């Protein structure tokens, strides 16, 4: 009898406590729903997180909160995708206005991705010339190519660009190769921008210079001059690269948002079936 006398008030307190927790959890859920309907997704998520943290045993409300969170996250992804689509449209318009000033070299028979060159640096206009050339892929990956054809073997793997009081030098290129044209030996070395020792940044910083010193470094050093047309070409290609790279980043974010939406739609459909 004593046990029963003890258990009865305990059970009453326990049930009352459960009832209070469910009431408070439901109030939070209702606020979360209102925030969701008002497109205040951050506030809705805060309310749902509060339900999870404060009332872990109110299972029915927690289930509803999970379903609501899925809806919130889905709407967030839709909003994000709309923003990304609008940004892509803006970038595409910028690209369309810029790319007419460049030459796109792309052989569709074996190339999926073409490369943009500034017109003054295309191969046809530079036969037999030793210089530093810039290009950018359609995906926004910019690179420099040092082209040496001044006679003899240099086996160069690096270039150095200097002004009167400063310089930048590429690391040794792992991509040095030799070709020939009408019996003339041509050495080429590629440097990806970002791993170019700051050469492109240095040229951009000196974009108004009439000339810069250019050194090809290998078994020996060959010195020449980079004049303003090549400086301008590299600067302009860099500008195009920024636009193309930003568009590629947007594409990645669009893909990620679409994948998240597919996942959330699948989870929501599974919840409905349950």
C-alpha cells in the first residue's frame, strides 16, 4: 500500500511533466511553421533545433519537426538556386561582351574544352618569336607558356619577369617540351596560374609599363624584353579568366544545390509514404 501511495503521485507528476513538455514543444513547432510560411527560414531552423535539444522525448512533435526541417532546407536550396541562376545570367552577359575580343581555339574532333587567346598572341602571328604567351580554358583555368626559339638548346624550365626594382619568377615547370617548325627547334614550358610564382600578378601590377625584362632560365639564361602588346595580352586574358572561373564556380554550386534538392525530395517522399 505504501508503494502504491508513493507511485500514484509520482505518475501524476510524470504525466503532468510530459504534458507540459509536449505543450511547449508544440508551441515551438507552431512558431517554426509560421516562420517557414513567412520565408524566415533561419528562424524556423532555430525553433526546430530548440525542439530537438530541449524536448528529445516528445517523439511525435520531433517527427513533425524533422519533416518541417526537410521542407525548410528544400526551400533554402530553391532560393539559393534562383540566386545562382540570376548570377549566371549576369556573368554570361559579361562573358558575351568580352569574348568577342579573343580567339577561341578548339578542335571539336579531339578537344572538349577550348582555349582563349588574345589575338596578338595566336600562333599564326608569332612564328619564330621568343615570348611569354597567355591562354585561358573555357573553364577559367589560366596558364602561361614560355616559347623559346632563338637558337640552340636552352632546356629552359622557368621564366623571370623584372622591372627596374622588382621581379617575379616561376617555379620549375614539369611541362617542358620541344617541337619543331620548318626545321626550327622550339622549346615550350607551361605554368599554371596559381603555381606561377606570382608572375601574372606581377605583370598585372606593371600593366602600364612600356616593357619588362624577360629571362628564360635553363642550362643557361636567355634574356629578352617583353613589350606592351604582350603585357596587355596577359592582363586581358587574366580578366577573362576571372569571369570564366567565377562562372565555373557558379556551375559547381548549381550542381550541388540540385543534388541537395534531389536528396531532400527523396526524403520527403519517403516520409509521406511512411
